[in-house]
């Protein structure tokens, strides 16, 4: 029936695997859970090796980090069943019928996306607030809005896909940095006319990262966006639309002068604010896009 695929990197997956095991057994379906570690620190490998002895679970460690796209393709290649359920390793299951909801909607030509949610309460650690605010405002998208723009709302944290649909597409392994592999995948689905249905079946994102790490990954995502555009692949993101709008009206040079002056202040604000305004994160990303475009 389904192979549950968990790309693992520097996170303890035992709680997630245990919950998915229980739900798979309760659903009475044929399933496996495949965990593939992408070069994690040894302390996490030691913890996660425990799942090797659990019936229905396969755990394997790669000798080096291969990246978010490559590891998902490897998981799909190792899968045994006709359906694939991808889930991020730092996820928490919030519905007791999480797996059953996917099984009930399974069709041989249909992709299902369940969504993402965050804790309603902000984290106590100030350094985690930027990631939490971003997640609540930009990634925790209500079902009604996801249905209105299904391909643009697609993310890779929690989706069900027939193996026969995934195999010809896969994830682009040209992207070695963090970010936009899901945007590119969703755009490919739209271009190929592959059916995509959104469900109210979220996984909670638990792995909040310190603001400095979050900003570093934000920069990597901008680099990926520019890399794709220079190869002739323009993704339909709000950032790229604003960037090219300003360029077309010859306004970006003026914006960039402003950005160069305020960039240190923006960075300090985003790192230290207890209630960060995401508009300044957008300004930061827009400035970084100009930086990488000019290289």
C-alpha cells in the first residue's frame, strides 16, 4: 500500500516513527517506514538507530550529506509500495486519523497534500521567534486558501503521491542548497497537469531554528531562486515578481541603494526582535536577490 518516507537530518525521529507505526497498524494496511539519514551528527544517529529493531521500520545512514532533493529521490527508489508518503523528520502528528485520511483519498493519479501547522503559542526562546512568526504567517495556510491556489501552496513536508506519478518527475538534484525544491516541484506538477488535492491533514513543524540559522537558510533559498532563473527557469514566487517589477520600472537600483544602507540594521532587527515584522524579512530577501543577480 504505502511507503512512509522520512529524510532525516539532525533530529530525533523516534516519537514520529512510533506514532506512524501505531497509525499504520490501526489502519490495517500494508506499509513500511523508511528512514534515511543524510549525514547527521553522531548524537542523533545514536538515538535514531533504536528504530532499526522496530518491526516495519528500515533505517539507513548515508556516509555524507546529499541534500534535500537527492535524499527524497533515494527514498523513493528504496520504497517497496505503490504509494509514497513523504514527511519531514521534525514533524509532529496532530491527528489520530492522519494516515487513514490519506488512505481514504488515495487514487492512482492523484497527489494529496495535507498542510503544515505550528504551535499556537510562541516559543519561550527569543532566538526562535523569527522562524515561528514566519511559519504562522506564511506556511500555516488555511485549507480554503490552499484550495484557491493548489500548486503554489504545495510544500514537501507532508504529501502523498503514487509512485508511478513520482518516478518520472522526482526532485531536481541541481539544487544543492536549501530552499525552493518544493516550489519547483509544485510548478512542474502544474505544468504537467497532474492532479493535486489539498486536505485538512497537517503535520506540525517542531524543528524551529535560531534566527541566525533561519536567515542563513533564507539566503540559500534566494540563491537557489537566482540560480534557477539564470538557467531560464522562473518560479512564480512573490519575491521574483516584485524583483522583476522593480527592474522593469527601473526602480530596483534606487531600492538597492536604500537596502545597502539599512541591511545591517535589518539583520540586527530580525535577529533580536521579539515580534518581528516580516515586511523587513521581505526587504532583506529582495536585497539579497539583487546581490546574487549581479554576480
